[in-house]
């Protein structure tokens, strides 16, 4: 055990009103050379939901669910929007916290999904403040698997189709980033496939399943993981589909826009029955999983060469 005296939920963050959207997106893309036109295009996705991303409220709910089981004070900070991680860590210092377990709301390897959280921890740490220890990847943890299996089972029941194809989705990333994920490369996709297989097994299914990708951005000449979920739906011979957002632990804008809006619209145009499984959210086994991660031996930090940062180029 790590002898922690606090738990920090460290997340991505999201806007909570129309005036927040552009400043939030500017935080997200800072230093990446993203054209203003692309920023305004993505902003329209948020404005279609009143300028509010679901992620902050879902993180509040996760923090409240964790308080009775964590055994220590629970804090919450974000990378890109209020409450910012650096503000939270300063408050932890004032509260006398010495050592905190950090639960990053991302289950898998990769630069954006893991290494960048190590960078966040280094950036938000303060002299005399708490030691921050990032918890391990958890895509194969029985608690995560059980939560996703339950949510997938519920989606299958809503659909009412025994022949439904399970289509697991995750955030696409550049192929170059996927190839360098983990100590020897390829770990992001490998972990996602392992999680999908475990969920399928937990449901007792023997039918084939698919792993597809969503939320691609960036210049078209840069290869990203494929197929895109909407392209997959247009080509599949499945008679019905349940989308399982295995790559997310809460309903980011990417889930409610790319799956609940765009993918659902494509399915409707095709006459393809479709349901979407919930993300892990505050499922009791997922909440208990966080407590169990805190009880594990302190994880060994990833090597500095693991999941290197991508080489940034202007996006056109």
C-alpha cells in the first residue's frame, strides 16, 4: 500500500457554459498549431449542447461516490478547465496533505491517455506540497470490466436483439503515436482489445466483436487509427449494433456528439438498430475499483521514454 492520506481525481475538464467554450478549447490545443477555423468548428459541437460538456458534472458525481469508500479526503482537479489541477494541489498543501494517490480518468497507455497525466503531475506539483502518485492503467481491472459489462448488458436489453454486434469504440490517435505507446509500442490498441475481449467474455458471448475509432482530428494527410465508427456503420453487415465506448470512463463531448449524435444519425439513415452502452461513470464496481487501486502496491512510474510526446506540426 502507498499509505496515502488523500485521493486526487485528475481529469481532462470541460466547459460549463457558452462563454467557457473558446477559452477551454484554447487551453486544450495550446502549442499545437490548430487553425482558428478548426477551433470554431469544434466549438459548435459544444454550443449545440448549451456550451456544457457532461464531463465536469460526471466527475463531481464520481468524487461524491468515492468519498464514502476512499477512506481519505477526495480532491478533484482538471488539466484544461476549472477546477485546475494546480489550484487543487495548492489547496491540498494548505490542508496538510502529504501523499496522494492520483486517479487519472483514463484507463489505457499512450501519450494523451497516460504520459500527459505524468506531465500534468509534474506541472501542478508544488514545493512543500503532497507527493502525487499516479495509479496504474486499469482497463483490465475486474471492476472496470464488470461496470462496462453491466452497461453493455443493459444496452443489449434496450435494443432487444440477440444478434446485435458489439462495437467497441475508443478515441483515435495518430498511427505514429499508437506505434510508440508503451515500453515497446502498440500498447494502447493492445490494451483496448484486451478490455473488449474481457467484457465480451463477462457477458458470456461467443460472437465476434469489433474495435473501431472515433473523434479523429488533425490534417487528413496524417494517418490515424481506423476505421472511424461512422465509416464502419456504413459498411457493416450487422443487423443491429451496440456501441460500447470502452475507451472512455465518462461521457465526454466525444461520446455525446460523435456517438449519440453523429453515429446515431448514420445508423438512422441506414435503418440500422443501434444502442449505446453507458460509460463506467459511477457504477459501484468502478467506484470500488478506485479504492482497490489505492490498496495495491505503489505502482512503478513509467520510464521517461515510454509513450513519447508526438512531434507537433501545424494543422491545416
